C-alpha cells in the first residue's frame, strides 16, 4: 500500500494535511514515520494506569495536538475527549475515561498498522 492510501485508510484527509505541509509529502512522511517513536502515547498510558489526572490531561492534550497535525483526526478526537473528561470531572468520569481510553488504543493501533504497512 502506498503512503497516501495507508493514511486515508485510517481516515486522514490527505489533501488537507498535504496543504498543512506545503504540499511536501516527504516532509509529512518524515513526521508520520517518527510518530510511533513519540513517547506521548506511552506516557498517557502510564498516567491512565496510575489514575493521575494532571498527567492524563497533559499527555492527552499533547497527543491531541500531534495527532491533529499529522491528520489522525479520530485519534485526536479521542484524546480531546479524555482531556475534556479530566477537566470537567463529571460523575463517574473514571469509567468514561476508561471507555474513551479503550477506543483511543484501538485507533492508535490502526494508525500504527497503517504506518508500518506503508514503510515497507
């Protein structure tokens, strides 16, 4: 699978993201291929396991931004939902965070699979 097809398979609007990268697909690829090495997801995972609200908010917010910049909108939306839950702390918010975290993990894995698919 080529790069653009792989990105579109996880819901990326390639044309929008390419404009963000001034039409430089190679530059976009460079950042996408580095994404799996970014420690933000792992840090968020640890914070969720430890139920550390402030760290969850910080890491989810960072992941939201990185994912949005690369066009991983679904991932960004799930991260944003976690940020909002931590900030608003509605009744039963931990159960909601856990649910959202499970959804985020599934999307993250799909993104990694797409990246690995087009690296080969």
